[in-house]
């Protein structure tokens, strides 16, 4: 399952979460990658934190 967050403007980051086995990883179009998490909600929080600041 993949979760996508649509960009709000041309300079905004576009983040997704990708499931890899038992883990979920947040990624961004800028090349950023968050830590592997067991909880999808934590990976989404990582992605939101990256996109906003």
C-alpha cells in the first residue's frame, strides 16, 4: 500500500510512504528518506515533519 500526499504548491515537497516487508519508509521527491518504522502512522508523521519543516 502506498500513501501519497499531494503538493500544495510548486515549491512543496511531495512525500509518500512505502511498505518494505514489516516496515514502512517515508520518502520525498527531493531525495530525503526517513527511518524504517513498524508503524505506518510514525512513517507518515516523519513525512509530514519533513514536508513542513
